């Protein structure tokens, strides 16, 4: 590291500390990193170097000494924070092979007996700590700030890979097992495609998607996210194992998910060979990895080596450098989406990156373009960060052609010419001409007709043709199309017209939740529509809900609530709903579909609190299926408080004060005749 004088070092250290804290927050809390891991590690490395040079400026609170915190209480979640029994640390990391040999030398100096390494994939997900007691899953905590984590048990029980009960020999009475919750590529791509279709910001990479999903307030939605888990660290008091690998093999035999890709290396050269092998092989894996972890295998030696403030001395991580390509930027297109959002897309000189030719890359929004200070003709770095389209991560200033100019972000919609607007709290520009902007209108029809929405036989070409004729402007117009009109279209025959009309007819039986999704209300994706349909039961009840009512619902934030209100407060929105209802579409949940199991709970108002063997949503549905009513808070009108694991102490106190019976989940199932 170059020498730097004391005043400059002090200033730079202050800057790096603030920057790293900000990036930690973006990464762990918002799940929206602004820089790559590699850039983050560079900043961290610089800070470590400066603190070594000037130890007087190395304060206790430096990000070099604590792990980034994922605690989400600050962002309004209701996860309970629970202290970790053993601190949950991070790993030292390196991108340089010499440092691996230095790691090995440090170990050799510290211990006087032979040792070996466990070599493992570094799964790119979010860390989880599971506690099992008497063979049953007791609790799941996130890493949090390393000393306490968010209790996400109610979500984790919805991950199929994580067993709730263990089977086999020698299961300790109580132990912890740590690992990673991750989202396989296939699930990640599916989720991002859904998010893009409903104009929600896609997740930057599977890691952010996994940790965002784990923190969802609605466990049922979480179940649809396809999360997986791998466990790599067993902890506890007086455990009988001598080596790390032995402990993991035992865990595997009890039914816990342990990596099948690990290997035992007898020295550092063996570990380096493993790294070299997986540097290419990892590209064939169905999930993301960001490196290799090398751990001393002998547990007694791990104890002797101990920890620094932030990481174990007995383990280190080799990080893979993201693959990059450098290529000239030819031009920038501005694409208008279905809801009017304008996305800048870079056209690049085609270049080979990780086996595919890249021609286009997303520039996200105007802020991102400004941040990169991008000019037409610039050589730009492109990276595949796990996104569907690659992204531009930097500009090679030394190659900037003379006279290169910045691309001009349009002031008006490239499609209809309306001046663009920008919402205060969003980075995107929008075309506000919802009613008349052709791209937006056509996009609304394509979304409406989609397979997950109304499933009507109308793809892009059909929508274009019907629009060009002037026959479709608002969604209900579809239901006024006649056979004669359709047959008159270029290339259409009686058969295609009939098929189209049949699909329109069939769409009248599509359940309400899909109709709600099909309307294309901004920020209402498939899952949110499902949840709202279940919650309100009908479009009229939803249309009447105030912003306050809406934000009370789990996973509905201010932005979504505002968007729902804006839709039903607009004449166009109300008119669309009225005419679609007249056309015969389902505007309420089919009462028959809501299976009635019994009327055992008729006249009972029940408040639920805590966690159950089924999700809270499912519990509420079960109460209704037995004729009962759900209420949110305990009052004189409450019949029972149904208390699950970790029921809210306030609710319990209030029930006791008012003399309201508190029943357990088992009692509930006994009363309703269900299984406990
Ligand atoms: S061992 C005491 N093994 O990487 C440290 N961590 O950057 C125990 N990770 O916090 C961690 N795969 O979330 C370990 N095979 C593996 C891992 C792994 C992924 C994560 C973990 C850790 C982070 C450090």
C-alpha cells in the first residue's frame, strides 16, 4: 500500500468507514447492493491497510471489526431479535493465491501437530442458524449483527430442505447448525421474470432474492419462492466429534442438508487444487457460489486457533473474481414498459462473456447513468451478476474517445411524446400518459391476456393488429370484439377467430385473484393479488379499503397501498372494473371455492398470536372454514386467544385481564376435530 500522510489517512479512513457502513446497509438490510462484492472487498482491504498503518485511527466501531447487520427491525418488520449463543462471524477472504499460503503458514506456526482442510463451496445466500432440541427444530435466526439475529422460524419452516424433526443415531439433546439459505438459479429466474412482468424491481442476484424472501412478513408467500438450504457448521456443548467433517457427516445422517460437493484436503496444495477445479465447475451448478471456503478440519485445532473480532483464524474464503468483459457502448435505447416506466438499455459492440455473446445491458435508470458518467463510445465493463441481462459496472476512462458525449436521457416519452415524470422516492422515470400512450395500452393487453392472468389467445402480434384497427383501447373492449371483425384481420380464419372467442369466453371463469392480477395495477404481482383476493374476498371490498386499512396488511407497504388507491380513485380504473364486471368476469372469490369444513366455531371471534405448525394465513383460513371470525386485537368481544409458540406477551396479558380463554394449537385442533 502506498504511503499516505497522517491527516490524509485520517480523512480517508473516515470516508471508507462511512462508505462501507452504507454499503453494508444496502446489502444486508435493503437487499439492494450498489456496488459489486469485489468493489466492496477492495474498499475493505484499503481500510484494513490504513488501520494497520495508523492504528491510532482504528476504532472499535470500524466495519473491519464487525459484520454487516441484517437486522430489519428498523425497516418496520415484526421479527423478534434473539441473542446468539455463539457469535455469528464472517470469514476473512482473499483473491490472491499467495495469501492462501500465508494462511497456511500462520496455522503451521500456531499449532504443532499435523492438520488437514475441509474444502467447501461458498454458497452465495444468506446465513442461517438453526437450533435443534430433542430432535426438533426449535428456532431459526439470521446472522443479524453477529450477536443477535432476527427470529425467522415461521418462515424457515416453509423451506422443504429444512427438516422439522431429525431421525437417526446419536442426535445431541441440543445443538446448533449453521448454513446458508439460497435460491437456486431456476427459482431466481422465475421470481425475477414475475417481478419484471408486474414492474417490480427485479432482485440483483440470488443472494438478495434469498435474503429478501426470508424476511417476508407473509410466510405463505415465502413458500412459493423455492428457497433451498445447505448446512456447514455444527456447534454445541460437549459434542462427541473430533473433526468438522465427522460432525457434518453425522448431521447428514440425521436428515440435515449437507453439501455433497465438499472435499477433504491433506495440505494447502490439495486445497488449491480444489479451488482450481471448482473455478470452472461451479458454472455448471444449479445455484450461485461466490468462492471456496477452506477450514481446518480438526476441531481441537480450531479451538486452539480461535477467532479475531470478526472471523475465525481456522478458516478463510477464496473469492471468485466476477467475470468481466470490456466493450464499446454504441448507443442507448429508452424502453417504455407496460406501466410507463422508462428503462435505459445500452447497445454494445457484441462481446463474449461467460460463454454467451452480450449485445445489450441494462443501465437501470438515470441515476445509474450519471453515477457511471457514461459517454457514447466509451469502453464499458460488463458483468453477469446473476441478472438476466448483464449490467455495466464501470467505464474505462483511459479509452474515452475525444469529443465523446453523454447520452441524453429523454425529457419526453419516446413513444407518445408526453413529458416524463419522476416519483420522488423512485429512481425511475415514468410516462404519465397511462390512458393514451400506445406502448402502455398495448402492454396492458398483453399482460391481461397472459397465461397467469386471463389466459386469452392474444400475443403481441394480435394485440398490435387489434390496436391498429382502433378496436381495443381499454381492457373491456376485448369482450366487444365480434367474429366478423376478427375474420377480417390479415391472416385470420374462422378457426383462429373461434379459438380466440372461446378463450375470451373461458376467461369469464378465471378466478378473481387472477382477474385482480390481470388488471395490471402497478406493484400488484401475482402473489400480492392472491393475497389481496383472499384478504378482501371481492373487488368492492378492496376498492373501499383506505390506505390505512391496506398498510395494516402484512407485506403491503405505502407504495403498494398508494398504487391500489390511485387505481380505484381514478375514473379509468373504476370504469374498467365496471365494464369487466358487466362482461361477466369474476369480481369476488367464489364462495363455493372457500371450502366450509364445519360450523363448530360459528359466533366465535378468535385472535391468533405467535407461530403455529401451519402458517398464520393458513390458520386464519382454517378458523373461517370452521365458521369462526378472525380479529386482530384482543377486546371484550374476543371469544378466544389462540396462542402459538412465542405468542405476543401483550396479547396474553390483555386476555388474562379481560378473562378471555387462551387456547393452544392442540386444543384448537381438538375442538375443530382436526389433527393436532
Ligand atoms: S463457514 C465462522 N462455510 O460466507 C464462519 N460459510 O463471507 C463460519 N458461507 O458468513 C462460516 N458458504 O454466510 C462457511 N461452506 C461455507 C459457506 C459459508 C457460504 C457464507 C456464510 C459466511 C459468509 C462469509
